[in-house]
C-alpha cells in the first residue's frame, strides 16, 4: 500500500490573541508560528523512511490584512486556500495511508476526509486530545483548530465543508484523554454524539478504546494525536498544559494496539510547540556572523 508522509506546518488555525497568556515567554508572532517550526522538528525527528513524502505550502505572512477574521474564523481566507492545497496534494499522490506532521489540529481535516472517501466511510476516528475540537464558528472562539473535528463531522463553515471529499459520522469518533474545563466542551460532546474516554481510564488499559471500536464495526482507523493530550509532567510539547493527561507510554501502547487489531490508515501528530527550540532560534537569528 502507498503511504504518504505529509508535512503540513499550518499555524493559522490558532488565534494568536491567546498566545500571550499560554506562552508568555515568547512573542505573539513567535508563539503563533511555533507550529510551523514544530512541524519541521517532527519531520526531522521522525524515523527516516522510503515512503512518499510531500509538504503542503503554508504562508508565513503575518500581515493583518492576510489574517483577517471572516465568517467567525481567524485567517479564514488563508485556511481556505491551504485546505485546498492539502486536498490537491492528496489527489496528486493518491496515497492509501497518510501520516500527517502538523501544524495545529486542523491539519487532520484534509487527510481524514480524503481517507473517509477512499474507504467509502468504513472508518472510525480516535481523536487523542484534552479538548474536543467541536466548536462551530461564532461560538466565541475564533481559532479554526478548535473546529477541526466539527468540520470533519460536517458542522461549521459550509464553504470549507463543501470542499471535503467525505465527512465522518460523529458516532464513529471517540475523544481519548478528554479533560477540558472550558465551559461548554462537555456539552458539545453530547450535542454531537461523540464518545469520550478519560485519560485516567486510557492510562490503565486500551480496552475501553478497543471496545468502542468493536461496537462501531469499522475496519479502518484514523488516529489524531494532539500533543496536549499528553500529561505535561511526562512530556510538555503543546501550548495547553491540562494536568493529569495521557502518559507517553500509554499513547504508544494505545496506537500499537489499534494497529494490531485494525487497519491504521491515518496518523496525525499535531500541536507541537517547541518553546526551547523557538528561543534557541531567536538567539541564533540575532547573533553576528550567522546572518548575511
């Protein structure tokens, strides 16, 4: 089967207005675009492979006029163009399996929709995340990355949804590691009909996730790993740092168990925010003799 490793350093899905509070040690622009560097870092750290590799072109333009709020979504026009670029890339390569290295959480929208269409809806989604990503436009938060799973489920901005080859039935999705205290997040799960499994339960065993997948009866699984699903005391590589998350070895075990029992067709690693690397880059870019 043809596997594609897709580097997708999209950063515009996060509203930079939240960055000073969550990443106070960095400038707002450095934090907002940290996902771009994070994607490059994931690509560098990942095992070398002979599989196909491609990158989605992502703008680094930070001018206000190109990141304007539209239709309740920050940087709407750029996100629209980059979604189309990702879908076009997948059409060119026609992969059977996709590994996506993000970038913020919305990088899963294009590959998961592509795979759902390719396998005629015979897919279930395991969304490893502290938060549900089920926000709709005009619900108070402007960042598209909080709308990623909602978009895949066919709810949100209709122009973006109409681009998608297929949508995911929300009953075939499960959030693993959910522990958000954001008002309304728990209610959104019930509203969409998306199941959730706590980090505490998943840390003990993979059985709850495997039981859910058996009940859904799908052969093919798409796994989205938001690094904020991890316990920050075990590994902190995301913007958010909700406590009592999934252990690194839990995530390894869980995804290995899924791959053992099902066809793992899609794997996304999202939300890398390498604070120390960003600060090191800042140092290097401000030293004499290093720059032209």
